[in-house]
């Protein structure tokens, strides 16, 4: 049977054998990766008067790396990490202290595959239906079950994730008690530019070339299936590459460290954490608007969160926030039952612990 033109084009990416009379392998090559890293750390401490002090840190790390696979494809990986914080301590009274702080972290990751903006391997081979964006140029992934090396290359990525956090608490000393009351706020941003499986994946098992003769069933060849261009399974996943997720996180707490005896300390406290439902900056989330008894369903989008079936107005996250995790009836919000999924983190109480010193 003639070899498909797509298979013939992808075969050119496989190197020629360089091992003669090998029992199991026909090709060997060194796979060398390199990494270059620069980092910097700084710390500042300043006392102002007798009641105030400041301290801060700034850390920087840049990593440039390249990874090589068996086919000689070289993918670049560039990572930049930043971390900065500043804290203020104020002595309000002899036994009362106030603390506040701000913390910033940012991580940028960029992956540049071998063929990005260089060679449209899939397009030149006549493979259609996958993402033809120049950032995702390259070959599809080929998987074989009999031991032939799978053909693959990395996917393009450009992700920028960052967190802005602020905190404050007061510390009281009273007799044998050390009491702390405070809270934190954190805003988390995930900015992603990547596709999950833009070029597609083909798996060959030999099912297409299997057959029977004289009542005897013969197994097929996964390589033969590839040569005639018939895969057993295939998968692909791509859409809008850019995504901008946002999520605020809150917490409040109270702790008491009670030194009962020189050898016995009791720690007790309460804490409330709340992770708000995640939103997308441009309202590109989607959920289902459900009728009573799940008799009908229609998609509802974050950009226009009005249910076409129930007429309910949803929040931008398309999930009802519930800071108390209560079981209020759906009718309290004018939403038909069953109520859409809610998202919350319940308040938690710390179990008192004993510490023997």
C-alpha cells in the first residue's frame, strides 16, 4: 500500500539509524541540556525612633534553560521570579505591638519550542484541523505501542502569575498570655497564554492493519498504521490561548498562647478563611443555567451572566459566593431550585494543643 504523504513528511523528522546489529535499538544520541541562572537578594532594616522599625526584602532570580530531545528539537525555557516585601512594627504601648506588611510575588514563564514562528511542520505535511497559529507551529504528537520512539515537541507558553498580599495583626502581652488578633488579604492573578494540545495527538496500535486468514487472526503493525495514515485514537484541544483569572482570598484569626507552667503551654485560637470564586478578566467563564428538576439547561457566560432559562442574574464568577457556608434556601436570592453551585471555605477553630517544654 502506498505511504500517505503526511506520514512521509513526518518520517523526515526521524533520524537515520546509527547503531548496527542492535538487539533492541537502532539509534543513540547524547541529550545535552544547559541552564544559566542569575539571582540577587537584598535586605533592608531601619529603626525610626524608639517605637517604629521597618524591614524589607527584594529577591530576583532569572533562569534561562534549553532542553533537547532525542530528535534534536531544542526548546527554550525562560523563567523570571520576583519577590518583594516590606513590614512595619509599631510599639503602641509597653505590652501592645502592631504589625503590618505588604508582599509581592511574580513568576513569568516562557517556553519557546523548536519550530515556533519558524516551520509549520503540520501545515507543510498537509495535516489540517489543528491550530495553525505561528506560535504553535510544529509536528503533532505520534505515539506507538510497540517501542518506536514517540514524536513530540513542547507547546508554546507565556504565563505571568502574581500575588499581592497585605497583612496586619496586633500582639498583646497580658500576664502569661500572648494574644494575637489579625487578618490577611491576598489577590491572586493568573495570566496564561498557552494551548493545551494545539497540534493534536495520534496513537497507533496496529488495529487498522490487523486481519485474519484461514480462521487465524493476525495482529497488525502500529508502524504500518502510521504509514497508511490511519490512527487508532486521536485528540486535540485548543481555543482562546489567553486567560486572565482573578481570585481574592481573605482570612481573620485569633490565637492565645497561654503559658500555664514553665513546662506547659496551651495554644488555642480560631481562624476564618474565605477563597472567593474565581473570575476571568474579560468574562469568558461559562456555566449552566438549570431549570427546576434539571429539565432544561442552557449555557450562561460571565460576560453576560443572565440565565436564559431561569432569568436569574449570576455573579461574574457564575458561582454564588457564601462567606458563611450557610444552607439558605434558593428562594432567598430569587433563584429557582436547584441552586447553582456555591463556593466557600468554612470558618475553622484550632484545637487547643499542649506543649511541654
